[in-house]
C-alpha cells in the first residue's frame, strides 16, 4: 500500500463548477499537508499549505485536512480553464522527514 | 513567495556525454535541496536530498556515481548526469526547502530541466 493515494483522473468539469480533489494516506505521523499545481512541462507550484487538521482558504481554493480519517481535500470554486493542470498532494511528518507526494490528478476545465 | 531557478531549461546531448543542471534559490538560503525526476504523466520521483556542505543522500535505486550532486553553497546545488544514455532522458526538477517564518516542510520547485539524450 502506498503511503499516499491519489486518483490520477483525468477529471473533466465545466467552467464554473466546484472541483473536489482528494488524497488519502496511511502514515498517522504526517502533520504537514500541501497541494501543488503543475502545468505541463513546468515545475510544481505550491498552492496551499496546512498544518495538522482543519480548513484553510485562499481565494477560490480551500484545503481541508481530516487527520482522524487520514483524508485531505482541495476544493476549487468557480473553476476556470486556467485551472487545468495536474494537482499533487504532498505531506510529511516534519523535521528532516521526506515529503511524500501523491501521484497527481489531471484536471481539465471545459470552457 | 520563494523563487527557485534552474538552468538550463532544456538540453539535448549525445549519448556518453555529461550534462550539468544548476538549481538556485534566488531570494532565500536553502540548507536542503532536493532533486526529482519525472516521466511523462507520472508523479515526482525523489532521486536525492542535497544538504549544503555535506554529501547527498540518494534514494534506493539511484546510482550516485551516475547522478553527481554538489551543494556547495546555500543557494546553489548542481546535478551532473554522467555518461548520459537515452534512458536518462527525462524531466529533472529541483526543489529547495525554505525555513523562513514557517515550519520547515515547505518545498519550492524550480521550473524543471528537460533532458534529451540522443
């Protein structure tokens, strides 16, 4: 079993829809949770960063962490074609431990 | 936000030659940098962790004599692919850990280097 599981998609939704992206994990030591966006042939860009459980909102993006269920989500409101990219979840236990990445979900927003 | 640059952005080389890729943190000091490899439509594969002033730590299955990493300063790490072969063709991405003002687990990525070995 992988430490982090993420549905690879592809996920295709119409413009303006609410998008929900999710990851599950098995390591209860994870404390730091991140979402990255990666456009084709570009490096990943940090979108959201959350420590421990709870919600964090930044513009159209909301990150949720449920440590009891070992489940994290990224919501995108009012989705735009420019949001079309691969979204990677990532997490770590902190300190010198490695960051573990999900396999990424390819998202396509249809105009 | 923290900015990480990579050079070159793409390179084509002949089989058997060596290629050096530079990774720089532009507006912060990075005691730790990471090198990843990514194949098309696949996720990031960590190759090695580079700490300033010490030897890199390689992941299992990554040949340290083939992928030479040097982290000589707090803002620069280099990856040299020695005696490159077509199977080394890939997208190489570096990242740097920014420890300023926040927990130590935020990594900022460079734009990547596409290597094609003929």
